[in-house]
């Protein structure tokens, strides 16, 4: 598909999406969100894609929603347009999704990053929820994912003050996996995505589901779900290949079945 507000490509086994509204710091318009969902749908359907990277480019990730598009909306407008509900293709994406964040990831931009499975941050990155300064609160998970990741008190700080935190502090809080020089952020994320994409696809999918379930279920329920997925994987060809490759001291050749 041809896109207007994002760039989409496939590099080997890694799908790469770059938000592409540089004049407005990648502001998240409904059109951009729709294109992002469509690109992820293409990656989902392509068996050659094992993982994906989402970035805003070398200078900025995304500075939030398109405020000019929102200022005069009514509650009914918000309900019928359901802009935040359009993030479903991102949160339901079954393959590993990495965010490569340079510069500002604010408001909806921060929420997108938190929807991803791993975050590689450039040393220039700043994460925050400034919605309070506009008379609203986050609407795409900012009040929910922050406490699950960084704890109640940090979540209160970023949501009540609107002040962003640095990449280094985000790393210390466990919000990002790694902080690297800004000029190599995207390449580091791609390299990690390539490494992940080499793993057995079905095991990747179920591992992602199991970790996400841990955030939403009691421990015993999560353990039961994990156990079922563990047993299920013994019905796959990839399990036999992976264990035989280990015993034969060779690299496994996985087919996703």
C-alpha cells in the first residue's frame, strides 16, 4: 500500500514503520493512525515478517495528538470518531513490536511507545504525558500503562505535572530496555528485532501473550495460561527442531509450524 503519513518497508524479516509528519513533529492525526494500523496489518499477514520496529525518525518520535484537530470537538465527536480506539491494530499485533525513540515521545506519542513490547531510546529521548496542561488526561493508556511499568508514584508525577522524564531516568525506572546514542537508536532497534525474528514464530507469539497476561491476571491464572501454552508448543515442528538443534549443537531452522 502507498501511505501519505508513514513510511513502511520490510528489511529481511523485520518490518519497519516510520511516522512521517516531520513539520508537525509527527502529530498523531486520525489519518496517520489509520495508516499505522494498515501497515501493521500487512506485517501481521506476511509470514516473512518476524518482528517490527516503529520509529519517528532520527529527531522526534511523536509529540502527541493533533491538537488543532481536537480543540473544538464535543464528547459526542470523540465518541463517534473513537480516535483512541483506532489503536487496536497496534495492541493486538501478535508479533514482537519494538519502539525506537529519539527526541520527544509525548502524550499519544508516549502512549504508542508504551504499547510496544520493547523500547530502545536514544539519549535525546524524553517521555511524558502533558495532557494535564491542556485540561484533559491521557486517553490511550497513559494513566494505565505508566503505573504498571513504573509504579504509582512515578505515574502520578508524569500525569499530574505534565513534565517529561529523560531517557536515562526512563531506563532506571524500567520503562525502556536500553539507552544508546541518538544516531544509532534505529539501527540498534533493527538489530534487536532481527535477532528476535530468528526465533520460532509460534513460541514468540505465545511468549508475548503470556507476558502481557501477567499484567492483567492473578498469578495462578497467569501460570495456568503459561502452562497451557508451554504444553501446546510440544505439538509444533519448531519445538522438535529447536531441541534437536540444541542436542546436535547447531542452529535451529524454524518454520512457524
